[in-house]
């Protein structure tokens, strides 16, 4: 894994919801996948986890530090200790870091090309799932004050101390 503040220009950036932890990718992810295994379901809090891998040397923390949880004898997962956002999956036997697609600033640039853990895939994760009836975000949320970090780099976060979210 590259050290914090690598001097190359990042290809993609990402981070947690609160902005306390940020990272940069110095190569485009290759072979983004979704994993349906129970460990990934629990780690992501969803029906599957989408992961975009890069070589360890093409990943660097740019703001942090991240918390780490060893989810098995061979895997560590990094997350934001402040807001809980899952950020990476690291197989300890490989020089590779897989970032969670949802933590990327531009997640559309990491479309999945395959899937793993099909034995644990939930029965309702099926073709046509995304064609279910849906609605846009409710108008009642239009006036909210968001404490979420924006999908781009910032010199610091939050921008002003008085905008710090309550804990």
C-alpha cells in the first residue's frame, strides 16, 4: 500500500461519508466484482458488496487514519471509525486493495464485471430487481442540511467548525 500523500495524480478518489478518511487510486480499478458471501453482506450492511481492486502501490490514504477490522484469518477491512463507512477489503496474501464502490467519488466508473459468493446470494437478488417501481427522493428532504462529505477532494472537512454534525 502506498504511503499517505503519494505525489502522483490520482485516477479516482473516494472516502467516507463524514469526510474524516479519504483515499486516492493511482490506476483505474480492474475487474470490479460484487460479492454475495455472508461476510461481505455483513461488512457492507447490504445484500452484497461491490469491490473495485487496484495494486497495493496504486492506493494511498490521503486523509485519515482508517480503522481496521480483521474479518477472517486472511482478510482485513478498513472503515471510518467516526461514521462507520466501509472503505476497503484487503486479502492479506495479495498486494491488492479493493475499495468499496459506494465510497468512490465517481462510483459509475467502476461497473461490476462479475460476481462471487453465489451460494449466499439472497433469493430476491434476481434479474429485474432494479426495475421495481420506485420514486425520486421525497421533497421533504430538499431543505435538509447535509453533513455528508461531497464527492470531490476538499482541503479540509467540514468547511466551518459551526457546521460540524452533532455526535
